[in-house]
C-alpha cells in the first residue's frame, strides 16, 4: 500500500505540471484553433530564467527561506515568459490566422527550434543544476514520502488552476475569451477586441508555463535548453486526452496522464515479468491516449469549441 500511495503522490505531482502546460495549449486552441508547439519551450525558458534568478538570490541573500527564493524565481520568470510568448504570437502567428492550418503548424515547429537555439547560446549545452533551496525533510503520508518542494508544487498548481477558472468564468475578459472561442466574428461585432483577447490568452498560458518550468526544475534539480520538448509533447497529449479546447479537460487530462505514467512505471514491470520497466514509462501514457482517442476521438470531456475550418 505504501508503494501505491507513493506512486499516486508522484503521479499527482507530475500530472499537476502537465496540467499547467496543457492549459496553455488548450486556451490557444480554443481561441485560435491553433496548436502552439513552441509552448513546451516556453516552459524551458521559465526554468532557465528561474535557475538564473535563484543563483543570484542565493549569492545576494543566502539566508532567505527556500519558499521565498522559489517565489522570487517564479515571479521573475513569469514576465519573461509572457514577453516571449507575446512576441511569438505577434511575429510568428498573427499573420497566419487565416492561412491554411499547415502553415502555423510548421511555423510553431520552427519557433520551437529557434527558442532552443537561443537558450543554448545563452545558457550553454550542459544541464544546469537547480539550487536546492527547499529543506530536504519530507512529510510521511501512510508510509509514502512527499518532499516540501512537491507540496509547494501541488499548492501552486491548484492555486493557478483555480485562479484561471475564476478568471475565465467570472470576469469580463473571461467572457470575451469565451465569446471569441465560440464565434470570433460575432464577438467582434459585439465590440470584443480579438487581438487583445489573443494576447491575453498567450500571456496567461505563458504565466502557467513559467510556474511549471520553475517547479519542474526544482523538482528534478536540473534545467537544460532542450528540456521543454518531452513535457510539452506530453502536455499536448494531456490536452487532447481531456478534450482539446476545454480547460477542465486539460486539467483532468494532465492529472490522469501523470497518474498513468507513474503507476505504469511502478507496476507494469512486475505485470510483464520485467519486460517493460520504469525506463519505458514514456510509452504508457501514449498507449492509453491512443486507446482513449480510438474509442472517443473528442477526448474524455469532449470538445467545447466548434470546428471553424
């Protein structure tokens, strides 16, 4: 039982980070019907900026509590990621809104490569160790352990997701986002500024990716210029699994993907006689994704946004 609880905790931590990044994918798709494949690299930018800020804080104020240091790193990474994502939207995507869908897809891949190249030029090729700022003591839950960094990650993820839901469901700008997602032409006739909505959507997605990036680096104690590819791909898969275009689906898909991956890594090896072990954990989630999409192509929670092609 303690092993099962440990895998559940690991899955929730991992799934929370997937969910934060998946929300960026699903919001952009909901508003623009665009898959921003460079979004995983925004997470990487957040981690790289976060580790740089952490090192500066460590040298200037080493006696600050670890949670304050991580908070400073996150607060510093968010505006950088927002600026990067807004530039991406303005330079790479805005002129392609009415282009065939293949054009923005190829552009997104190119932007991803550019971001990785710029990060490699700035921070180098080698992985950068993340400073250990949180206390090493862990909490015990029914025989399983959860670190203080993981507790902070879960709290931040829940707070970020609740804040996003409240913003989308309860504010004037949230109504504008939902109206633009439903029908951009009618929303424009009602006085909604589509460009403003799109910029806000990219900014919100970037902020969530920044939080996920810093916490990813803190949880795995490392950051590297190519680190955003696999988490970005899995987060996109989580958004599709939950129902692309649905923010609740992105949350559910992210958590579910993390749990599947963690439980698969912990138990599939025993069930297959060590034929498939934890080193193959990346395939478990994608196998489930294929099965779910075969049975329900719209994802678990369906697709809220109509196809405007």
